[in-house]
């Protein structure tokens, strides 16, 4: 974790932007909090913690809600979601940020998988979007289960407001697709960039199990079918148009 934090710090040293690091410790039983304490003293780092493990989707949603809560400029600021096991390269961050600065609201880093994986893992990663065909569609995005993306916070805020409860009803790989689907509904433009997703750099073995993950994806179809995206109301549509006009004339 420390190495990844310093790599991100180096990225922003050469690509100067105001930034915050948000990490969530999802009920770990090791010394994660103690290891991160010295980094919190020298980096703009906020550590959130679950005493009991709540899972991937709940963790991602809490981090995104925290980002929306912290911003005072949701039309300018953005949140990047990335894994902390070296699968995602911090050097891609500037490309993601530039796409947001150029007008995109959601940008998905579509991964070409590289590194040591079982054949079943590679097959699932490749064909996972097919499990959700007909339920989840994000125009222009083929790698719906990528866990590496950037979101303009105003799009996230509108997506969060559209749901009376939790934003994400699925977990695991399906939660990534669901996040792009729900946030993309409130995005003016969704884009993708190609990246290499590495699976041979992590310092410990993966907990990912392909066949349980495949079953979880199949079960997600029913959950998503039963939790459609709410239609945009007239008030919400007017508010979005007002935000666009304000953004167009802002200095």
C-alpha cells in the first residue's frame, strides 16, 4: 500500500493538480491502519474503516459518497476508483484527468489483462460483460467490469440522489458494471481509454475465485432487473440543464 501511495504522489508531482487520497480498510485483520499512519502525516490522505468486512460494492460506494461530501466544486472535481494491488497503473491517472478536463463525465479504463492468471480467471474477465447483456448497457463501453475509472462528481452526485437507498445493489465484478450504468445515466459524455491490467505484481495471493464470481454475475441479472435506474424527473432534467448552462458560462 505504501509503495502505491508514493507512486501516486510522484504522478501528481509531475502532473500538478489538487488531490485527495481516500482509502477504505474493509475490516482487515492485519496492521493496515498502523502502516498507513505515517503516510497520513505527509500525504493528503483520509482513511475510512469498516470494523466488519462489508464487501467491495459497499466500500466503493462509501468512498464515492465521501468524495461527493468533501467537494465544493462537483462540476470541476472528479473521483478515480482504482484497486490497491498494482493491477492498475497510477501512470494512467493523468490521461483520465485530461479526459475529464476535456468534457467527459465518465471515463472507463478498459483493461487488457496481463500477468499470471488461471485460464478460468482470464476467460471470466473476458466474457463477464456477456452475463449482463440485455440488462446493463453503457454506450461505447465494452469492458463493463473494469475496476479503474474516473467520474465527474456532479454525475455521481446526481446518481446518488436518484436512489432512495444504496446506489449499488450488486457486488464484485457486477458492481463495476452497475456503477458505470448508473453514473453514466447522468453523464453528458462517456469515454474509454485502453490500459494494461497487471495481475503479476501483487504482494500476496488473490482472493478472487472465478466460478463463485461467475455465479455472482448471473445472480446480479435479477438484482439489476429489479432495481432499474429511476427515470429523470422534469425537475431533475431542468436542474441538469441549468448546471450545463452555468458550466458553459463560468470563467
